[in-house]
């Protein structure tokens, strides 16, 4: 049977375990996945100051541990992140916006193309590292 995190406590335990196992992990101040297409990067969902389970799942999937950085993503990496977060869907106490958004992004890129880009901001005072990060910061505002 596939792993399921059906309660708040199980989700917290899973997040704590993933964070502890990801050597050097520091929770980001903000993060999200966007799509670069037609010369711009668009973020439909941004996270700031919370939603740390999806953050660590994404960080582990991409090899990100701390600081401000952008990562180009393949569809396979997005699929891996979705699979890593899917056990949380068993818990009805949360709406799971990142999981739904990541699945929507998967379908959008399959239909319309584009380059997936993940952005992690270690500290909101950090200057943007590139145009993707700048677009992410604008979406945060």
C-alpha cells in the first residue's frame, strides 16, 4: 500500500523527517514553481512564510538545501515532486494548494509547452538572482 499521511500529526512527522534527512536544509522565506514561456516567467501560486512540507519535498527533488536560487525543472522532476507530496492528500485538514497547482502546471506544460522553473528565496532581503526570481518577487507582492 502506498504511503499516506492522513492526519495533521502524520504530516508534521513526515515534514520533520524529510527536513532532518535533507542535510543542510533551511526553510525558505518563499518559494514556488513557475513556467517560462514567450520571454517571461509566470507564477500562479507563491508561498511565503509557510507550507514547508511542499518546500522540503521540492528542495529534495531538486537538490536545493538553502539560500536564494532558481532551478530549471524537467517534467520528470515535477512528477517526482508531485509523487513526493501526494501522500499528504490523504489528510482532509488541508487544501493542498501546492499539490493541486503542481498537477495543473504539469497539464499546462504538456498542453502548451514551456520551461518549468522553481524559485527559492532564502531571505526576502536577498536581491533577486535572475529574471525568474524577479518575476517571482513581483508575483509575491
